[in-house]
C-alpha cells in the first residue's frame, strides 16, 4: 500500500499559525527554554522522554547543580549519575546520558555537534532529540517527531496509517519535513508543536476550541481526534514475581549492584531470589530476626513485577561479611543515612527509607 507524503492544501499556513500561537500562548518559562546551550537542551530532552514536565523540573535543577557542564558529567562516576537519576525511571537514559557526555568530551573536545545528522551519531540521541537540539541551539531547519508532535500532526493531517509499521512512520517524517517553515522561525515552530501537544492537543479530551489549527484539522472535522495517532501493535505484558532480602545490621543495609544489562541495570538493589522459598533456604541458618513484609507491586513497560521483601535484622556481633562477599561479590554495606548517594530503584528506595528516622528522610 502506498502512502502519500504530500502535505496537501489544507496545511497551507500551518507553520505560521503555530509560530504565532506559540509566541502568544505557548510556554516560555521552562528553564531549558532560556538557553541555547546544547548541553542544557540535550539534558532536558533526554529527561522529558517518557516523563512529564512537572517531574523533570526538580531533577533538571539538581543535575545542573551537580553537573553544570558536559565535562563535569563526563568525569562523574556512573553510580553518582544513577543516584541523581533515581526515581525518573527508564534508567538506560541515564547510562546513555553519561556515555554521551564522555564521547562529546573525548571525541568532540567538549562541544556538541551542530547538525542533527552529527548529533544522531552520539549514544542515546535519536532522530527527534537530535533535531530538537539542532533546531533550538543552532537554528537548523529540521523536523522533530516526539510523542506530542506525532499527536498534533496525525490529527491535523488525518494521518490514519499504523505508526507501528516503519514505512508509515517514515511517511509521517516526510510530511513533517514538508511542513517546516521557510526561512526563520524554526525555534518557535518546533516549540509550538511541542506546546500544542502538551497543553491543548492532549491525548484525551483535546481542547479543540483553543487550537490554532482547528479550522484545518481533519480529525476535528471527523469528530474523532482521540482516534489519532494510530498504533495497533500492542505490548504483550507479562507477570514476574521474585523475593528480595533486606539485610540489616545496626544502621547499615546490604546492597548489591545489578548487572549492566537488564532491568535496573547498574543500579544498587537488594539481593534478589527466584521466590520466597529460595530466599528462606539461603538464610535458614543465619542468626537474627526475620520479618516478611507486604509485597511491592511495580509496573514497568513490558511487565508487572511483584517483589516480596523479607527483612533480616542481624545481631551486631554476627560475622557474616565473608559469607556475603562470597555470595554477592559486587555487594557492600551502606549506612542508611547514605542511601541518597546510591542509585536505587524508586520502589526499593521507598522501602529502605522506612529504616531512617523521620527527621532524616
């Protein structure tokens, strides 16, 4: 099936409408909008993937306070980067962020490339993110196609092809390229599309009355804007269940670093077991007080995870370090007051913070 890539007569003036709307009604106070520094724009773009602005604001400020430039981020240990990222989720973003900073410093003398094509060669920077950096920082005339922009364009154009198929995704990219404004204004146009998708053309109950593109929007004319964009491939969700050991001795807890691949890669966590029976066998002869705690239900992209914690409080005199080092060579005792120094998955950090006095949380 062929897919037309002509923008069509109904899109005449679209870019001008978006630019005019953005200058009057768009967002102008977000911290990453007040700069053309590619480091800061890049950081915001990576954080905003899969995460809402309200959540990102605090993380963005903390990251810049600790890593004010790309050289500072490149020089930091990965553990420190992951610790600051903890709670944002999708941790591969943090690992790629760190690796990208190292490549920029080592291979580009600390300066981000100035074109989208060159930016795409860096770790963790895809086509849309590269285009956003190039447009906002260097004025390159190039299209972006993040989730908000896809929603706006598919509705305005009535693009009903299934975006789960790469041919249709590529067709939408060509349409996005065809709609770019001529001459100046790429920054306002790019920001305007993002703002429209985030504040007006939202996923459910879009505010069509406030949209500058309502008169030319095919989806509005059809009376079914929420049917766009079309993406028919459904994720097949699975269920997983494991047990975790919360091992406490005095004011410290035993943490292990997870492998560099897989779920929570590189983060610090509690030792994990296939099930409660396996955990109980492993600690059957250990001294101390055991307590089974309520199951933690954690939702990830492809599966739901049930984690059953068991807390074991070891006597102060118990000598288990050699046993622990043999079983978990990548583990260590961590004072509970230093948990913020470690990249911990959000549900486990919430659990462990119960051990802190309320005045220290």
